[in-house]
């Protein structure tokens, strides 16, 4: 009788594969363990040096590993906390970076670089009161020699636009204190700090822009305009100064200033859709509907995916009596943003002009579905119902509009509605 082999051929193949996998895993684990051993057997100074080199090369995760090993061997090696925090910030590990700065400043309370770095991080994390404490403390500390480079983020735009060191950064700390107080709505204090920054460096447009924002917070329109214009004299292409100036003009209904400002922006860069849009809004307010239409046409050529551009052009066409064109633009707005309540309201308004009351009422219904407290929609729907179906169905809408603050409803209610 034949004796069965203990190992089927397929079993032998599987055994070989498994052994190869085990060997591979063993080698991988061994390599990882060896790397850990190398880190631990390095001297504290060597790990710190290797970490610094990795940090300089932009290898932030590797840098953290070296700083971890450095601190494992000597948890009082304070500069490693600062460097590890820097690496963590680059990796957007902000909570871990803040922890490292806190440990550093517990060990060395007068560490100026750490104080400044923690203040900036706290500011960016919107911890404004704590950031202010760090900036004030930094000003009281002696400034030693340093090679540390900080990248100052533009506080109202994305990206980094300035490089600074802890050595000789008093002016920048005044700017940060101004920004911090602005966030805390302490506008008078903010202006004093911006004054100090401008006194030290009067050629930096950002300080003037920031002070202008603080002036706006106090309602000092003329002072804000002066600062924005001064910033533009220093930097004629400064988009932020132009934008703020234009927004301020629009918000305060100074249409002439808004048109002038956005015209200057367009002359500097004719690819900015928002500048055409904002100038169009200002022209609409000054009843230059044809000019507004031209600006909205230009805005749509640059950005036809923005529903507001279609809505604005529709409003201009409505004012010019092109109700069919306005209807098409409002419909495109809704296509891009199906819950745009103002587009439904506006489309309903032109439908009334086209004597399509039933469709208009349906659009008012949708506007009120998305925005139940839309007083103007109740008012207009009430008028449409009165003209289409008679006064009894109009009165509840007109009464609701009055409750929501549409005072024009009162005389109409008195005229067509019974008690």
C-alpha cells in the first residue's frame, strides 16, 4: 500500500512563500529597529544636528524623529523643543507645536524666539488674548543674536509675504499687537500700535492698510480712506488696499469713490472679475444701468460660474427693460445655485412684468420655501395674488409682509383688505 507524503506539492509551495514573507517581515522589522537603535545611540548633540539638517532640507517628519531621540536622551535640551515645534508647524500639527512651545517656555521663560513664535501661532489659532500676552512679553525681553527665520503670513490673504527674524522685530510685533487688538475690537489701542509700527517703518503699506481697518472699526471713514490711499501711493498695485477702499466706498454708498477705486484696480489688472462686479454694483446705485451692464458682461467673460454675476446682470437688464434677458439670467443663477432665494424673487418680479402671474407666484413660493422670513417675497406675492386672483388671497401675504417689516404693505392692506 502506498504511503501518502506528509507534504502535498502545493503545501510545499505555500510553505516556501510563507517563509519568504516571514523573512521579509523580519528584515523590515530589523531595519526599523536598527534605525531606532542608531537614533538612540547617537549623542544628543548629533541627533539635534541631524534634526536641524533635516529641518533645513524640508524633511520635517524626519527632523521630528531626530528631535524626539534628542529629547529622549535629554528632556532638558530646550532648543530641541523649539526646533521640533517649528517642524510641527510646517506639517500643520499646530496642537503639538503649541505644546512644545509651552514646554520650552516653562523651562526657559525668557526665551525670546519661543515667545514670539508662540504668539504668532496663538494669533493664527485665533487665541487673541493669549497671543497679545506673548507679544507684550516679547517687547520686554532682551533681544539676543539669532539666526531663526520667521515667515510672516499676510494676515488678510493666503500665503507668506514677509520674512523676519526675532532680532530687530519690534516693528513687526507692534503690527501684530495692532492686529490682535483689532480682532479683540480694541480699535483705539490697535491704532496706537499701528502708529508705532508706521513711525518705525513708514514704507510698509501693510501697516497703513491694517490701521485703515482699525479706523473703519471706529467708524472713521475719512481716516480709513486716507490710510488706504497712502498704501496705494507706496504700492500702486496693492490689491488689498484697493479692495478695502472699494468695499468701504460701497458700504458707505460713496459710489463715486467706489467707481474711481475699482477703475484704478481694473487699469492695473483687467483679469479681476470681482473689480468689474463691484464697479457694476456702484454704477447700479448711481443709476448708470447701461454702464453696469457692460461691467457685468465683462465679469461674466472672466467668471461665468459665479451665480452672483448672472444675478447682477439680470438686475441690470431688468432696469433697462429687457425682461426676457433678465429672466434668462435669473434662470442661469438658479441653475448654478438651486436654493438662491433672491434669484427666485427676481425671476418672479420679471414674470409679473411679462404678465405671467401664475408662474410668478410659483417662484415666490420657492423663494419663501428657502427663506421663510423673506418679507419682500410675501409682499410681492400678495400683489401678484391681488392682480391675478383677487384681494382675499392677497391679504394674508400682505399682513405677513407688514409683520416682517415691509411698511409699504400698510396702505395697500388698508385699501384692499377687510378687517
